[in-house]
C-alpha cells in the first residue's frame, strides 16, 4: 500500500462540460475531427493549412475549432508546484540533476516524519 494514498480522478476528468460545449460556436468539425486536429497541432506540430488539408476542411474552420483548446505552456511560471516563483526556485535547489519537481517533492516528503510536525 502507498504511504500517501490518494483518490484517483473520475473517469470523466478533463472532459468538456455540456454547458461549455453548448456555448461553443459550431466550427463545422466533428468532435473526432477536432481531436485529430488538436493532435496534429500539438503533437505533430503541423500548421493550420496542413491540418485543414489533412482533414479536407477549410483553414478558417480548423482555426475556429482549435481556438478554444488548451495549449502546452512553454515555461510555466510555477512549474508543477503551487507556490510563488521565488519559492519554486528555492525548492529547485533540492532537485537532483534531471529530476522532475514532483519526484523531488515526493522524495523530500518521504524523509520528513509528518507526525513530529504537529
């Protein structure tokens, strides 16, 4: 058993809400085409004209369909820690070379006896 048990996210985590979907303008792309277009944009780094050609749709339709998607942030200000940028920099000094922040946090928390902190 894990030392720090957690509740996994529900099966619908990350899904768009019905209300948001109803408010979104119709771009002319199906949900499947929109997912494929998002994959091509983010993972394959294709341009809008290339995506439109691959889907057989107009470039304007593709741009509209992808205008509301979340894109990866190149350099997030807080990394994966929900702390100020200053505290994040201070914490990163504890990270080993190439170690992700979450692994360093887990490693450091395991070394602390939380029962003695109260």
